[in-house]
């Protein structure tokens, strides 16, 4: 069993992740979640979303950039 502080830290990380994901566009969020969290391939995502594979990679690239920026902003706020 995890101690209460570990449980709290995990919950805070999950909330931070949800907050950042909610600020991505729907298209970018879908590509990011399906690839980075669900572990789907670009080809699988393309088939699921009925878009070209190149579009998946473009959306994923932009999602990663935005995610990184939002994470840095959030960490900066938390450090204050």
C-alpha cells in the first residue's frame, strides 16, 4: 500500500496532466493521448481517425510542443 503522501503526489500529477491536456486542441489532444498514453502507432491512429499518417505526425509534433510549453508554464506557477 502506498502511503498517503505518495497517493497525494500521484493525484496531483494526474490533475496536472488533465489540466494540460484540456488546454490542447481536440485534434492535438487525440493524437497525443492515442500515441503517448495509449501506445497506438501512427498508422493505427490514422485509421481510427480516418486521416493521413502524415497528419497524425504533424498533430503529434504540435501537441508535444504545446504540451511542453504548458508544462513549463505550470511548473513556473507552482514554483512561485
